[in-house]
């Protein structure tokens, strides 16, 4: 039997103003699913793409926004044994990256796991998409000890997670950030910090790119012969940039319980830190999207909506 709960809904794609907080009917969990009482939901660029209608593929309207969530398991579907009712969990709902920004959400059990004991629900809600994207990039790139690695991305982004994961594998990491993020990046003490890619000397074995666009193309030109660029944003063509001696790979983030468990253990062991940006109320979903989209001033780090206590 379905239960009525408030959710951040869009009935048409467009600007942040299309978001409405309204009641929806949340169904009971099916086979392999759980229903979660959501305490917090992260807001990221992927949410902006869905809301604006630029995501591929687009979900059918109306759609409940939100991919990242943290909360407590309320009920279990058939055959779910990986978590228990009343357990604090974090993760995503499923492949669609929708449905999490609500008081109640149905999620695939294969895409959630127990919340790290070192984190609150607010902190854990920033982790699933950025953490699993970074982990998958590093899994594909497989940086080795001493490998000269360039990471694109500022504080609180996928780039920050990629940096920590690559350093943990022993890579020699340089991190490119925009000038206004440089001071914070240096304070974090994670690798050397670059604010310009203007050089003609290829000097990196590996580029890890969660940014895309012209920055990724500029970074591609800095690869040594035989080097590789791994992007979570787009599939680049090195030959179009005059490089036939390097390779480029694209990964599409897969949020899985296995990756979440790895990150959870890593966090609880004190191996990685979580950068929390702004915490807003559930009713501030429009403002959160405006901040993530760059229409309003945003502090460094990820934006989180406090959905319930």
C-alpha cells in the first residue's frame, strides 16, 4: 500500500522555479528494494541536468528529483537481507538518479549500504554519486605508485575525492583548480595545486577528468606519450587534439553497494574526509538548485537538503 509523502517534483523541465514541494504517493518496496525515511538529500549537477531537461536519457514527467540520499530503512521488499528495518543507510535510488528528494523514497537494495559510523545523515548525503564516480574513475585509471597524475576539479567536487583516492594508491598528484579555489585546495594539503594549464611540455602519465570541456582538452595535451585521460563527463577524441600517441576513456558512474561499502570503510578508518558545503531546508530546493547551477553564490563543497530529522 502506498504512503503519501512530500517530495521535490517537476511537472515540466526548465529553470529552478519549476520545482514544487508537493505530496506524492510512495509505493511499497518491490523485490530487491527498500523504502527509506529520508533524512537528507544531496543536490548535484546531475540533478540540475534532469530538472533542466538536458540529461540523457530524460525521465518521464512528472518526476521526483534527487539521486543522493541518507536516512533510515522503513520497510523491506521481498528477499532483501543486506539491510534491516531501522538501519541508517546511504546511497541512491536506482539508475534513473531520481526519487531521493522526498520524505520517503524507494531504493534498490543493491545501491545502498549502512551509513559510515563517522558521518551524520547530512554528511553521508553528499557522498554516493561523487564518491562512487571518483572510485570508478580510479578503478579504471589504476594509478600506480609514483605515476604523475593530473586531477581536474575544485574543493568539494568529484576531483577532490579522486585526488584522495589517487594519493592513497601512491600516485604523484597535481590538482588543477580555478584561481578562487586555490587557497582552500592548498589548505587541504592534497597534492600540489595548479591554477594554469598553459604549458607546452607534456608531463603527466595520467589525467583524471570530472570536469570536461576545454579544461579536459587542455589537460589532454599535457599527457606524455602513452598516457591516458579518464573522464566521467565525456568521451574525448585525442586525435582531434593532435594526439595519436595517447588514449582517452569515459566512465559512467555506477553507484553500487560494493563501492559504497568500500568508501564507508575508508571513511571510518579516517583515510578520507568529507567536505560539506551548505545545508538548506527541504523547502529551499529551488535555492539549492540555483546555487548548484551557479545562479546564486555558493560556498565550497556540496549542497544538502535537510529533509527530516
